[in-house]
């Protein structure tokens, strides 16, 4: 089954309530996968980075402005990385390290966070290089929860949850192909350091 809920409906009470839902999903999911090609995965975002993202969401959709509360809950969601009971396999597109969210200072701190957490036992963080050969056509970001129990996709206008097994199988197959093209460990750290150097040299006036 596939269900779709418009963002304006889902965020009608603001961003905090949605973050509560996401916290429950992550707490209930011992194993998860995520592919995020153009931005940093929410559970690894710094407070400053998350503030920019949620502010953009509120301004774009015209939903109630509770950004500080939503950000606080997004930070709480990250507790699953440190409780020793969860594991997440995450692929970031190299572009995610260069998409300008908040300007050079925010981006440098965000990449420092990724470098700090990349060796967490709860996390397998891979970077898909921009020019990597991948046997998969370009696809949107998605999350897979549990043992392929549900896939979650966020579109411009709505959030989509997929539970139909034949569709879930396709998402799992896509993730496996993307993972084959991605790098982890020292090569991933090198891409992170390269991106950090880029932002360290970027003019401070290039904020969003």
C-alpha cells in the first residue's frame, strides 16, 4: 500500500508534531537505511543546519512557525545514534556536502559533525562521489525502515509512505546499487575534508 499526506496538512500544527512522529519511527527501527543525494540526512544535522532547513520549510509552505521547537525535537531524534541499540546505513551524495545550507560557517560545522560521527558503531556513512559509475538512474532521496517494512519519500508537496512489498523490493534493490558506487571509511573522510576545505575558503557572504 502507498499512502500520501500533503505537507500542509501534516504540518498544520507546526514542525514539532511531525518530529515527534519521526522520533517514534527511529526509536522503533533497530535497522534503517537512507539515501540522501543533495542534503545532509536529518539525524546527522547540526542545530544550525536544521534551523535553516526547517525555516525554509515553514516559509515555503506557510505553516505555523515553531522552528525552535521543531529543531529541538530533531536534535532529540539523534539520541538513537548513541544508545547502542540502533544501526543506520546512510548514503549521502557528494553534492550534499556542497549544497549551500546557511553559508560557509554552518557548512563547516556540519561537515565537522559528519567527520566526528562517521566512526560511530551505530552508523555506516557512505559518500556517493559525483562522478562515480552507478548502475542506477538518478533517483530521489528515500528512507527504508526496519527489515524493509516501509519506505518513506519526501516530495515537494507531500510525504509518501510505501508498504507494498513489490515496491519495497525495488527500493532495496536501488539502495544496493547506490551503495556499490559509494565509498566509506578513509575515502569518505577524504571527500568530507575536501568539502570542508572548500567551505573554509568560501566568502563569508555566501550564506542562504
